[in-house]
């Protein structure tokens, strides 16, 4: 099961050169796993304190990001846990768009 892999991972790292949004980042966060992602891509700026943004073409930036991600693991996990408890990560859940669509159509039909 993919969720089990995320839950047991120290981090999820995908410093891709081109990324529009990256559902894999959402999956990792929904399972409580800190992330390493590329700066100025689709996921950058979505949530603060859940991982590290790196320059994908810079080995030094990626290496530094990995060190930071591992050193601040507990801090990132606490932030992710807080976001999960408050419902802030709900927008990443697969059923969220379906529920919003259904609720919008229902409201329009009233």
C-alpha cells in the first residue's frame, strides 16, 4: 500500500525540473510525511513549514535541502499534523473536489 510507504518514510523528495502541481506531494503530506520540492513550481507556496524548496538544477541546493529536511524532521511533522487536525490539508484529499462540486450543484438546484 502506497500510504504505508509514505507513513514509514523519513521524507518524500522530488526536486523535479518541471512540475505543475505534483499530486505525489499531496499524497505525502496527507500521510504526514515532510517533502522536498522544487522552488517556483506548482506546489511551492501551498503550505509553510511542511518541507524544503530547493533549486532543482543545483546539487548543492538539493544536498542542503536534504540536510535541512532531516534535521528539522520533527518540526515539519508537527506542522503537518497541525494542518491535518485543523483541516487545512483537506483541499488535497481526492474526495475534496468531488464534494465541492456536489455541494455547489446542490446549492444551485435549490
